[in-house]
C-alpha cells in the first residue's frame, strides 16, 4: 500500500551513492534493491533491516523519511481552496462550505491513514517492542 513512499525514502536516504554500492553493503542483489527503491516491491522485515544497514541509517531516520514522503503525497492530493471570485455568486457560499467540509474530512482521513502506516512501520522495524 505504501510501496511508493518506502521506495522514495530509500532513494532519498541513498543520496548520491549508487544502487549497486548500497545493495552490496546491505548484502542484497542490486536488482532487488532497485525493485524496492522504485516501489515495485515491499521489503519484508529482514530485507528492510538489510536496507537500513546498506543506507547506514537508523530505523527512526527511515521512519521519519517515509512519513515525510507520505505527508508530501497527501499534501499534493489535498483539495485546494477556490480562487477568489471563482464560481457563481449565488452558489459560491455553498461551494466554499462544501469544499471546506471535504478538506476537513480529507485531512482527518489522511491523519488516520498516516497513523496506521506509522504503527505498521514501527512494528516492522522494532519487532521486539511492546505495543
């Protein structure tokens, strides 16, 4: 479900290093690394730990970057407020009210989705921690 955000986080944290370089450090094949980074495959717990080793980052740094990627995606999809003077004068108030309600619902849903994702990511990265 969040393969794209995980992949973007991997790419961001890789920086200017080559995929082959970090994959070798991680102990996984560069083709597998590429599939994870492009969001075509979701890494399992063991592979994710190897990826973190290859990136040289902590689980917390990875979580933060994935959340940043998710927040960027949700912000890009958030409803935009209408331009001043847009719409017909007779329905402008109703449209604005409706758009505000939709924006509120979208924001609430996005927050719930992000909380669920973060909980799953934390569980994957910290399997021994108690809930």
